[in-house]
C-alpha cells in the first residue's frame, strides 16, 4: 500500500488520458499526420491544495499531449491558422479517446457531427483571452467525458452555447441531432431574448429554467457545472467587475449545487477559484498561512499514514490511506469570524482510510480510538445516516502526541467514488439501465424546490429560497419509529411536521420532543425524537412564519393562507353580489359562468372566481359589477369608464352585511388574524382590552385597542368605523389563543436578576418567545421580554408579579413588537 501524496491540482481538464498515438488521431479525424507538434501543459493553479491522493477525474493534473503529427487543415478549420487547427484537432482526438476508454459501447458519430456543427457555427468567434471560441465547448465536452457521461451529453456539451451565441435554434438542433440533445441544450441556454426588470431577476429566471430542465434530465446541470468550471479556470481574462460577479454567483449557486449533487471535487475547485476573485486579500492571507505550516503538516501526516498502514496490515484489513491539507476556501469559512487561529482548525490536517467493506470501516474506527485519543463530540457516523447528497463516511477527530489534532475519514471504495463524483458516478443513460434510488434522493430536493417555485412569483424570493436550500446546515432528527428526518439548523417541530407530510403540518397542534411536550417554536437538535400531535380541522397559523426555518414549511404555510384567504374572499364576494342582486331584483343564480368571465375580463381578471375574490377583498364595487352583468339594472346607470374602488362607507356596510347576523351589531373577533379581520400592528390588542375596528381598502378590518394613539386619527372617519368585540372565552378544554406582548423591565444590575424573572414568568404559566438584556452606565440593566399571554388579566398578573421583584424599578408594556 503506497502512500498517496498530495499534489497541486492543475488548471486543465484533468483526466490522465490513454496514450494517444498517431494512428489513433488519424482514425479519429480521418486525416493524414505529418510532423510532430507539442501541446503545452495548462498552467499550474496554486490555489488548489485539497486533493487526497494523486488527483484523478475532473480535477486531475492535465497531461501534456504526446508528440503528434499535425492534421491536414479540414474545410471547417479554414478560419484558423494551421498551428491552432492542429492543436484543436489533437484536443478533439483526446476527447474521443476518453469516451472510448470510459464508454466503449457509445456511438461516437453523434460527437463528430456535433463537433463539426460547433466549428461551423462558432467560426471566427473569440474568447476574452483571444483564443478561438471553440476551445471552450471542447473543454466542456472533455470534462463531461471525464465524468463518464454518454455521447448524447457530450454532444450537447459541444453545442451548449450554439442557441445562445449563434443564430441556431433548438428546433434545428432537434432536427440535426435529437430531441434529447435539443432539450439539454435548451436547459443550459440563458433567457437572453426576454427583457427583465433588473439583472437579479434575469439571473433568478435563468437558474429557475435550468433547474426545471434538470428535474427531467440531470445532464443539464452537469453541463452547466462543467461550463462554469472551465469559465472559472479562465476568469483572469475578464474585467475585475465581471470577475467579481461571476465568482460571487459561483459561490452562491454553482458550488453549493455541486455539493448538493455530491460532487465534492468539482465543488472544491469551484470554491477555491471563486474565493481568489471574491476576496483576493483574504485568499492571499490564507494561502500564506497554509504555506507556512504545509511542510510540517505533511511530515506529521506522513507519520500518521505510516502508523495506519501498519495497522491495516497487522489486522488484515484491505485498504489504502491518503492525506490532505484542507482547501483554502474551506479554511477561510472556519476562520472568517476571526476568533479561531489556523492551528485550531480541527480538520486542517486530514487522513482518509479507504476500505473494501462497511464492517472494515467500523473496525478501523475502533483501531483509531485505541491508538489515539478521540475528541468528544467530533465522532460522526454518516454511514448510518448519510447526508442528503448521499455522502457516506465515518468521521473522527483525534489527538496525537504533542496535542496535534487531525481528522480521519473512513469509507469504502464505493463511498469514496460517490463522495468525489456524486451523481455523475451513478447516472446512467443506457436503455437497459434505470435511475438508482440514491440518484432519485439527490434530485428530490430539486423537485421540491420546483414544486414550491410555482407558488413564487417574486424572483428574489425564489433565489432566497434556493440559496437556503442549496447549502443548509443540517440537523438529524427521528420519528418515534426511528426514521431519520433531516432538517435545517434551528428547525422546529412545525418544520418536522411539514417534512413528514403537508397535511400533518397543516393540522399540527402540539409536539413532544424526547417524550416531553414542548412549544411548537422549540429548536430541534441532533438526535431528537419528535412526535407530532394533529387535530382534524386545525389550520396553520400565520404566526408560524415567524419561526419556521425550512423552505418547505414556509411555502406550504404561505400557500395554505393564500388559498384559504382567497376561498373566503370568493365566498364573501358571492354573498355581496347576491345581496346587491336581490336589492335590484336581478337573479344572480340565473347568470352563467360565461357572464362572470366576460365581466372579469373587462376588469383585467381571468375568470369568475377572480371577480368574486375582487369583490370579497373590497377591491371592486358590487353595484358596478352587477351593472356590467345586467346593463341598466342598477338605475341610474353608472357612467364611469374606469372601475373605481368602493367608498369606505360602502366597504363598511358590505362588511357588516356579510359578518353580522340578526340581533347582533358587533363583529366577533377570535383573536387570530384572518382574511378580513386582523389585529393592528401598531397596538397589538389582546383579549380583554377594549377594541374598535376600522375598514381598510382591500385588507379587511383592522382591530385596534381603543387606547391606541392611532384611533384618535381614525375617529374623524366615522364611516370607516365598525363595532367589534372579542368572541366568547374558549372553554377550559379548548386550545387557547395566545398573544405576543413585549415587556421592558428596568432593574438593578445584579447577579441572578434574569434568573428570577424567568422563574416568575414560568410560574405564571407563560411562554417566553425571546429575551434580550443589556447593562447601562448608571448601574441599571434593561431586560426586554416577548411573552405569550392569554388575555389582559393574565398580563396584569404577570406585570404585578415582576414589579414585586427586589430591584425592579419599572415594567412597561410596548405595544409595537
């Protein structure tokens, strides 16, 4: 077992090719070979220092091409000088040999056809570096070949810029090649022919388009990643502002995307290349610090490797050992808060043990712990609980003589291949091969994102959701039956419930964590066993949006609220129109859906339901709508050409007609925000306080505390005022609504004060949402609590109890939270 030495990754395409002979090139190109030429090796990239063992695959050192005789200049290369033409022919021969090596059964004819088509359509185009543009699609195709993708993917790689940068259309590609090739190229092509409000919207829609195509064919994103990798390798030729933009986008989207697909090597190179341009000062500083410890670190790791190889041999475990020094960008992520010196980055130095079986992995872990002291809390079993991208390994951090810490990763050969190449390691495109379950799991999050995006009209919201989901910090929790549920960091039982099923989330009423009932906003931790209690008929609370962490939960809650608000608005709109119809003796029930759609279209709306929703939300006048449905029915005929909003008085009367029953002159307020009833944010009234309602345009009824300063301003608009009252107090067994209240306490700055406050609040059966405290210069302290109260009586008792604490000078309620 030879020690695999670390090597600096080169900036070339990376695959160590099979030997290319003159006859091979001749066969590949159908041309004669004459005098030898030398193809120079790509320049060394000093940023990459994280390879484990001798690099291979897409990050391997790019070899010099062997001496070759030049090809005759074929008709489609006449626009190039003879040296460039011969060089490009050599690169294409290299590509064909790579495909032959990794996929000997593939038909190379489609690749040749795509290459000629590429040359014909990119003729005379130059890159920013001045080299022929065709070098770029050829390098992208080479990367795809090294990923062992099929001929269809490689052909699409050669054509990936054709639709975007030439007059070629997707239909033409479909005709010349296949629908599959056209679909892949379409997925990679930017939306440059559509005008967007700003660059951010443009970027968001391009990425949305790529992900939509990726759901049905992952080759789309593999080509995009290869495209981005080659562009990053040649970024030095662009203007600084362009370098910054592309590098930032790479760190925000493409490197995390590679991570989610399990493509560790590609992600690592993208990160290091982008880091160099995003923060060159930090890059140089980290590089300098790493260089200072590199020699000593390598000597230390070589000693560790020697011990491990002896352990493998003496215990008859078949395996090999590699080592590495952590990548620069990964180091920067650990150092960026400025509190951790380089020598305390626990996984700066790492060793990898690669065995044949899972049993040998665990046996090796035991040997390691009997040889060196493990660091508590740093043992992670990703074999039993794989990461969402299917990464599997055992991780442990050990302390060697002298106090040096180093990390060891233990995995099988298959796990190693998946960790390095990710989805590209398993993705198959043969007629008799199907997608593996692991690949389906890797793409499940993409399908979820694209399902949620249908509910997102704002491109910025889509990008925010995507960035959260691309690179989440994860928490591993369990159902009572032992199923692993992976959630984002700081996730709550509500996030857990929505991960199980949308209906479970929507009807959640309580949760137990490790057997204890906890508030629904409780943050979950690794290993927590979570049990969700549901209740038929229960619905999501808008308040949940303030603490859920997962995009799935957030979008499902928003979707439920939007759908049910709209449903209620439609119901209210129908009632309003029916009442108006009876007033003018128009039978609304005799009107057809065609009639409603016709009037809806006059207002710029889609259908009858949109029309009723507009009425329910108070955006349309029922009388105007009725007159459009039955012209002349509401005499005198209203003559305005543009629809106008109803007056506040009309809105108030409309709301009263819908909500008030016989014998009642007050609107019943349940306490939770609703479509047409919500607590005003300026005063946040709670049950027990005197309240007053005001009708707003298109937003329903705002409920204010009568003591709210804003009420004085609203009193002058009496036609908008509406009587409201709290609904009956819930029974003792019913689930009580709670109201957030902010309290500010001024007290002596002494030890134990905060502990006394929290004890009193707990004794009063009150949940604390948040707490902040600070010391003042005058020897006092200020403590701010946001607590959940049931009603005014509950709040008053809590305030009085807090005021009785020795050292408390003042307790004030702040209306605006």
